[in-house]
C-alpha cells in the first residue's frame, strides 16, 4: 500500500516536472498575439498607457496586474455596457477564451516560451492614429460647457491678470519718477526738495543720501510687487 502511494506521488512529481518543462500557455505563442492586437495600441512606448506590452520583459513584470485588470474588466477599457448595441468599430474586448488563456498564463508563472513563436511586433507612430485631421479646434472652456460670463471670469481675466499686474509694476516705477521730478522742481518738502536744497547749500553728502534713498524705495517696492504677483498668480509661472 505504502509502495503504491509512493508510486503515485513519484508519478505526479514526474508529470508536474514534464508540465513545467513544456508550459501549455506561453507569452510568445498565446499571450503576445492577444496583447499585440488588443492592448498594444495604448500600451507601447509613448502611448497613452503607463507601460509597454510589446516585450516579454514588460509583460512579465506586470503579469499579476494583467491577470487582475483583465479579469475585472478594467482592461481593455470600454465604457459601454458589454454586449449592448452590438460591436463597435475599434472595440477591443477580450473573448472568454482569451480571458481564460491570460489567467492560465499568469497562474503558470508567466512563462516566455519559444521566441520563434513570437508574432511580429506591431509598430506605432506618435502621429495622429487615424490620419491628420483637416482642422484642429481647441476651445476647452466651451467644450466643458462654460458660458460667456464664465469665459470672461474664469478664462480671460485669469489669463490676462498676470500681464496687467506686470504692467502695473512698471507703471509704479514711472509714478515714482514723476513724484521725484515734481519734488525736484516745485515742491516745498520731500526727498526731491531736499536734494535741490542741498544743491544750493553744496551739501554733496545729503544729495548722495537722497539718491540712495530714492533708489532703495524703488527697489523695495519693485521686489515687493514682483513677489506679490508671483503669489497671486501662480499659474503665470507655468508658461515661463
Ligand atoms: C485604450 C487604451 C488602452 C488599451 C486598449 C489597454 N489599456 Fe491598459 N491601461 C491604459 C491606461 C490609460 C492605463 C492607466 C490607467 C490608470 O492608471 O488609471 C492602463 C493600465 C493598465 C494596467 C494597470 C492597471 C492597474 O492596476 O493600475 C494594466 C495591468 C493594463 N493596463 C493591462 C492592459 C491589457 C492586458 C490590455 C489588453 C487586453 C490593455 N491594458 C489595454 C490604456 C489601455
């Protein structure tokens, strides 16, 4: 009896060894044809999906995920209810047979198989997938349902506000200049007036002090304005 059990165990071990040496489902023979046809249009370098499925190495490193994503119906993505309204052009759902093959492959440890069984790798361009369109119109705000007032408030004003604030900053510089000029010419107080007075009294130190103070005030307000703009309009930094 014990001998028989031993024989059975030995037989099972040998058979499982044979099965492991000759995996039924391999990437080259069974999985590549499926993923090349139904996944690779997104799953290639530069495609919309986060990793390529054009090589065994990348498919293997995502094997468990592939098993889960196809079983749950997450991949390949198709928003319409399955089986309703017939098949659509470009619809790439997996057949039950294909789903089963993928599960077997994942369970078998994602074996590679013979490279010579591999179908030729499809090629993809980064260009328009359906040929160049005649016209490309980009009005995302309207497409997303914004009204005219919304466009003014949420698009036009925010997009021009940084430029307006930048112009205000420069105009503030001019304004300082005019204030000083007015003080130099015809005021009875202020830094400009002090400089004119010092000129008459030949007090060079006071003149230089006045000039430095004017420069510092200009510099400080300019930097403050700049920092304020940067804080107020962070999106303006994106395009710079
Ligand atoms: C229409 C384009 C498209 C097709 C076709 C497609 N995928 Fe994806 N796939 C994506 C995108 C985009 C993501 C990233 C989704 C995300 O991160 O939310 C993704 C993510 C995945 C993930 C990771 C899912 C996770 O758990 O994060 C797996 C695995 C996957 N795809 C496998 C497949 C397989 C297998 C096929 C073919 C049967 C396939 N995909 C077909 C676009 C596609």
